[in-house]
C-alpha cells in the first residue's frame, strides 16, 4: 500500500513539476510586454460602478458626459477680504501659467463665442420669443410698450446691440439673456468674482492637459495644489485665503493616494505580523522567506494573467490582493508545521518532504479547490473591478499552491526546531475549550449563538448606498459643494433624457415637457432652473407660432411696432422698413446644426443627436430639491428621469440579491466535492463551519448597528473558502493532532491580521470587506474544532458497529 502511494505521489509530483515549468514560462513570456511598455494601473473608480445593462442608451449618454467634462477642473480662492482674494488670485494665476498641465479658459474666448451666439440669435429674432414675451404680446401689450420705451431711453437692465429699426420693441435682449449661466457674480479684470455670506471668491475654469486617471499626472497635480496652498499660507498678505478645487482629477488623486497608502499599511502590517508569527513558530528566517517567495510567485502569476486578460489592472485589485498574503501563506504553514513535526522522527530530508506531501496533498488540494470556488463565485458579477479581484485571488492561490508542492520538498531540507511554548498553548486553546464544554455547556453556547442570530436577523438592514464604493474626504466634498452653490451649476448626475424619431419631434417633445412640467416644478421650488436646447432653438412649429404671433400683434398694420415707432417719432418710411424686414424673414428659421457650431460645451452637450434610429437630448437641472417630484414628472415613454446615484443604488440592490444567490450556489457546489472525497454523510456537515461563521459574523454586525452591504456579502465568499480550509484539516487530522491545530491557528491569525487591517481602510467598501473577513476568520477558528469532534464521533460510531 505504501509503495502504491509513493508511486502515485511520484507521478503527481512529475505532473506538478511540468505544470510549474509551463506556468513559469508562460508568466515570463507575458511579463516581457509589461517590462518593455510598463503595466497600466487603473485608478478610475467609475469602472467599479455597475452599468445599466438594460438601457445602453443611458450608458452611452453617461459615457459622453464623462468624456466631455472629465478633464474640466475648477480652482478658486476665497477670503473675507477682497484685497486678500485679489492678491491670492494673482498668485494662483502665476502658478497656473507655470504649470504646463493646465490651460485657462480665456475670458476673451468666451466673450468672442458669446458675441457669435448673439449675432446668430439676432439674425433669427423674428422667430424667437421667450414664454414670458409670448404671454405679454398676447395679453399684456401695454407692458411690452413700456419695456420698449425703457430700452429706447436706456433705462432697461439689458441693452440691445440692434438699432430700434431692427428690433423696435427690444425683444432680443431678453431672449439672449437665457444664454447666460446662472451665476451670481461679475467679471472684474476678466475674472469671475462671486460674493456671498462666506466672503469673496475668484474662480478659474481650467482644462487639464492629459488623462485625469494617469497616476503620474495625479501626483503632479497633488504636488502643485499642495505647493499652492503652502505658498498662500506662508504669504503674510494671504494667510486666511482658502483654495477650493473641483474636478475628477482631484477625486482620482485622493483615491489613488489613499489606496497606495493603504496598500503599504496592509501589506506592511501583514508582513510584520507574519514575521513575528514565523519567528515564534519556526525560529528560523528561511521558512518566512520561502513563504514570502511562494506568495510573491502567486501574486506575479496573478498580476501577469490579469493584465494580459484585462489589458490593465485596477488599483483596488492590488489593495484587495494585498490580503492574499494572509490566505496563500496557509499552505506554507501546514507544510512547515508538518515538516517541523517529522524533523524529530525522520532523519532523511528527502523522505521528510515526501512524507509531508503524502500526508497533506489531499487536504491541501481539497482546500485549494474549496477556496477557489469561493473566490471564483465573484467572477459572474458585472463589476469589472471585482472580476479582476476574483481572478487575481484564484490565480494567486493556485500559483502559490503549485510553487509549494513543487519546490518545498527540494528547498526545505534542514530540520526545524520546536516552536515557542506560547504558540502551542494558544493553538490548542480552542480545542481544549470545546472539549471542556461538551454536553450541557456546549448546548448553552449554541443557544446563545442562536439568540444572537435571531436578534441579528430581526435588526438586520441592507444598504445599497453608492457611498460604499467611494467616499471623498470631507475637505474635498465641502470644496465641491461650495463651488457648486456659488456657480449654480447643472447637476451632473441628475437630468431628463428625451428621445423622438426626428429632430423636430424631439424639440416639440422638449417644449411640451417644459411647459407642462418643468415650469411648474420651478415655481414649486422642486428645482431652481434648467437648460434645454429647445429654450434656445425652438421647434419649427414653435418658430412659426412665434412669427405668426408677431405678425398678428406686433408687425401688422397699426400693430405694436407701428404704435411704438409713431410715439417715438419715427416716420412712415422707417415703420415701413421695419415691417418689410419682418416680412422678408418669414423663412429664416434657426436650425439646431447652426446653433451647435457655436454652442459652449455645456450647451452643445444637451443635444446628443441621432443614436440607433432615435434623436436624443437631455435637459440639465440646477438646484435639484425634490427628486420625487422630478421623477414623477417623467411619465411619458419619450421622457426618462435619470438619477445616476439612485440607478446605481438600484443596481447595487440587484447585485446584493445576485451575490446572495451565488453564495448559496457556492455552498451547494462544495457539498458534492465533500461527498466525492470523504464518502461519509458526516463529512457533509463540514459546510457548517463556514456557514455558522458567516451567519454569526453578519448577525454580530447587524446587532452592532452596521448596515449589510454588497461588500459584506463578498467577504462571505472568502469566509467560505477559509472555513473549509480549517474544517477540512480539523476533520482529517482529528482533535489530538497538535501540529494541525498549530497550523490552523497560525493560518487564522495571519489571515486575521491581513483582513483586520483592511477594516481600517478609508474606502467604505474595503473597510466592509475587511471587517467581515476579520470576524469571519475568528469565528472560523472558533468553530473549526467542532469538525474534529465530528470525525471522532463518526469513528467511535464505526467502532461500535
């Protein structure tokens, strides 16, 4: 029997050796492009967000909005003293000029564009009227004449570039006024100055030259911003001046800096903890170095394969991958602990290595498969970032496992001394505890756990808040909010999406929606205002209606134009000329294409044009206050209410349900694996080690007032893999093998160190993942000895029979 096992082991070792050589060669080949061109490290958190697979149109619109404004940034200086803010603005302007990454949106260019827009609208003035002008011309004609007289004598707020002959009633200025952004500020020396209760603010609108999610660019922008703040703080004339910023690059830079810092903290903390454990357990540095090499090999394979398949690797993948140290090191611990034990009885190093593999290979293989099943259950999720994390973890574990079974018998040759006494005392504590608690005390403990589970189930609440994906710092959020309030900007994530079969039909749909819903919503305070293409370029139907209204009420014989011009002293020839110009412009319609040629980016982006047979536009909103009222207004199939935050929350809820189902399927997939390997009904109960650990963890979190989110559930997948590892070794080695108990305890502690440090992350999803796994590791260790008792019970039952 022993000879057969050795022959079989030799064959397996030969297979593993060739597989290891093949994997290493493929890894080296795939590494060459990375060494030559460098690997692409992605930091864009947008790619962690789920997309709406049911509405590709919405995804396309969101992508276009993101591409258009992704490199737009705002920098502002603020102070209570106007002299300070002016001086600070000079320093900021100099810093911007010295930075080749930044390009200022010149006020002169904006003024030139505004002049072109004014000229275009004035050319088509006979077809353009605001809703207020339409009402006044129809029923309040004396008010129209009064405003025209005020404009003639220069008493109106906005003057007209047209002469009284070209625009007798001075209707153009009110229409052109709609083009102006809703900013409560003024231009002073070509700079926008906004004054409010917080003081005075001078704003710089900038274009970033480069990709916002380039790590080097983010580092440069972080350095530039910090130097600017230091310069203002050091200047005795600007000590109280604040620098406010807004833009994707600042969010990406903050996320990158946090992730890199946390990678160092998590990886470094895990390594220090593992170092201490190894020195206490093996009293040699070589076992630690071998374990780190094993983990490093697995991480290298995972990194290369991930980059090859995805073309890049997300920074969050590396953050989660840092926790792989605590999982992959389990294989080394089991091997080294068994090797340490056999060092006393088997003098020959080669025989020791073979005996270790002979005893551990089946359990190690079963543990790897169970862990890989747990990780791979994340692969079907529609989040690319989590797919990368799942693949990275599976490939990393497989690489580390393969490195161990092939190289350890050749590399681990010297006997290992006995561990420190404290290691075995801690390692056996759990088994001693459960042995002492047999009978009534054990049932009382289970009753307490059951009570915790019941209370946890009763108090559990689920969260699909998108802030679990990313939560910016309070300083950056306050800066963004203050600039948004000052500028009255359009909400980037909330808008109405409209579509129709033709451009004319789309414009009419916009006009109908504005008159039937949006104007009332503005009056009710549900929002402060909106911008829409049809507010500048009316439909042909509306332009004809405007022209006809002017024809009937204004330019007809003895109409308002005639009355006003006669009262103002114009002769009959001038009146006739004005009426003639009006008649000649009957077919001079304003078309969307002409407008888009000179529209600002924020204006042009409202008109999405043709997409898959439909014409698409959006209506941007300012000062959204009542989301429910806005959502209720979109009751037509041609009008959609888009709230990206709410949509992502809904998708996260859907993902939570999918994650729960996939987790259940993962448990069910492991049951046949246990039956095939053990062929005992009792062995199927091993599934209760990770199951009870998972339920206890979620219950404790719920009782503590934590809302369960998607990333808590993702942590449960790893609890499954780790729990099966502990349970399998406890079951196969029984309750009397101190070597197995030591390896399980060391594995649990090293994993708890890694995942416990993840819980300290400033990113909510990483923190949720970490705290779940920390508690899960602790409860897995607590319940693992029960698997050994299960095997002893079945053995006693078999002996009795």
